[in-house]
C-alpha cells in the first residue's frame, strides 16, 4: 500500500505529523509513506524512519497556481492507493484529486466536497489535541485511537552532527543550554529577551555554555540576549539564529543538555530529540499542541485573558509573558536536572 501525505506548512506541525506516520505503520506494516510538503521540511522528514520519500512542493504557502497543481498531480498519477491531507484548505486537496488517487482522506474544510471522497467531520471535544486529529486519519471514522499515543522521535546521523559542530567551531567540553527565543507566529508567543538573559547568566555561572537557535528573523533577539550578559559571560553565548540550516539546527539541538523554548517549531524539534525541555507558554495553550516528550516542564501564568491565540496582545501589555519571571524557568530546569551535570 502506497500512501501520499499532504504535509503541513509549519515546523512544529510537521514534527507532530510523525504520530500519524507511526500509526499508519502500525496498522499497515508494509505500507510506504511519501510526504508532499514544502522543501524546507525535508531535513525533518529525512529523520523520520517511517517516511520513504520527502517530495518537495514548489509552490509557496497560500499560492493557488491551478496549472502547477494539476501538473504535479498528473505526475503522481497511478502511484498511490490513498492520500491523507493534513491541511484543511481547498488548495491542499487539488493535487491528490488531479492525481486520481482512489482514496482521498481529510477533515471537512474549505468546500472540499468532490475533491475528497473520505471526508471526516471533526469533533473537537473528542480530539482536542492536534496529534489526535492527525492520528485519527490513519483509522476508520469514529475508531478509538490506540494508547499510549506515539511520540515524535527524530534520528540523528553522528557524521552530520559532527560536521555541524566543526562548521561553527563548537565544542562539547561544557554542557550546553539551548535557548529558542523566537516564534514565527508572533510577538504574543515570545518570552522577553531580558528573562532569557537571566536564565543564561545563571547557567553560565554554573559552568554551562549557551547556544541560541532560530531563524534569520530571530537573530536580533539572540543578539539582544547576548548584549544583556556581562563581558566574560557574553563570550559563552553563541548566536546561531539565522546562521544554521534547519538540518544543522536539528543536529546541534541534539547536543543540548537542556532546552528553553517558546511555543515554537524548535520546541517540538527539541522534544522529538528527547532533550530535557522547559516550554514557555503565553498566548497559546499546551492543551492543544504540547511538546511530546517525557522530560518536559511547561511554564505559564494562565492569566484570565490567556490563551487568546492572537499574534499580538489585544491589550498591548503581554503580561502573560512579561510577568513570568526567570526564576520559574530556573526552577523548572532544576526539576528536570536534579543532579549536577558530570564535569561541572
């Protein structure tokens, strides 16, 4: 059985999609899974043993280009028995339709009747977690999901990791605290740089080094965090935001002794790498997209106005994050790492 997955457009969602792939392999051990998704997602998919091929999708997010979708669909004709769509958009249903894939499965979304022939109606109360909504598409409608839920787990190639360490001149002579202070969704998911700097300062005093991760858009906040450290400490913090490819970021995150992150794609990557993780939540909720790992501490204030799921604070104060002190994260790290790290 050959299955085509139409993948999501966000890093965290792609990591969580592995739960669906695991369920498909459990149900159909001999199936082959290909994922059609943006090219940036290839480093994630290549680290998932359940995926046979990552198929790069050339169109940008939100671009219709009907002719291109028809051409891509026709190129895939006759290759798959089923398509499973993770996005709920009409556009995402076009390629499987043009490919003539016999079974086209997805949740009811933007007027997709006719494009899909296995349409599911979502009961949000029954499936409150995003991974449940992904996993349910591996089974018949109304089937009970198997317990325990699978967790994403990304493979690391030691040679690739060594190359990334060498490229950036990084050493593992001291434990690494990885900080992920960005959030592509918006400011309402960003814990302040001043708070990250306080956490970094404490760990540097304890003999750790700090690696900052993120996209090019996060480089400035990484520099802001470094600038708040006193001379001598500043040199112990390396700003990798915007310098690494996603593949390198994944490999380097796997070296971390612990990670502190906003609710972001890198948070889910860190969880899938099994790193001890402190996840800081403000405008969003761990009841929908929690990091799926064993060694996780979630830190949030839970104000009356949150979660609002807004990109920016409607009141302009961002209290759900600004009022969350660094001490809370320090205490969470201590719970995750109760014993002194060897060599410190």
